[in-house]
C-alpha cells in the first residue's frame, strides 16, 4: 500500500506547489478585478479652455455636472484657463464659482504675515456673477464626448 510517507519526497510536495500557484494566480486576478488595469496616459478625456467676464479672466473653479449628477471640478488659473479631467460623457451643466469670501475682500489685520494663496488661482481675476454658481441657475452646458481632449471656452455675462 502506498501512503504519503513512503512516496518520494518530490511527489509529496507537488500538490502543495500546485495549490500555491493556483492561489497566487487567483490573488493576482482578484487584485486586477478590484483595482482595474492601469491606464496609459492618465485621463481618458479632458475639457480645457478659458473663463472670462468682460474680457477679464475669472477667478474660482469650474464644475462639470454629468447626466448622472457626478461632479468633476477644476481650478481656474490666474490667466483664466482651466482644465477638467474625466468629465462624464454626455450633456453636462457647467458651474463657475468664486472661491473668494462673500461680502468682498477686507484688509488683513496687521502683523499677520504674507497673504495665503486662494483655491482656484490668484485673486487678480474677477469673480463670476452668482447665476453661474448653481446647477439650478446656470445657463451653461457642454456635450462631453467619450474620450480625448476637447475645448470649451466660457464667456460669462452680467
């Protein structure tokens, strides 16, 4: 009668090696399924352009709200340009908001040190009108195509 104890040592460990190999393969497949395959080049799609009011760059952020209500945000740079990566394909509502405090700017108290940077670029840009700051009041829309770079220049009015 053949038992595990009288088999050659190489034959006793074949099942263990196979089991380890299968376990490792299942772990790799599970990891790829959970995290997805790495993409080349980063963003699948992007929208870029400028935001201006009366010919002046606007300060703040641009938000694309997709058909599924997913929001993708991009800061407006001091020169008025913006870029938003991976907006949802389809008709998007566009919100433009100022990141400056409401009620206007106040002079900082003395001896507070250098000014802190603001989100959404330099405060040299003009703030956008309030109607562009809400999904219910903005008139701006853009049809995002599936992939690639797209340009959408935003000219605001009072």
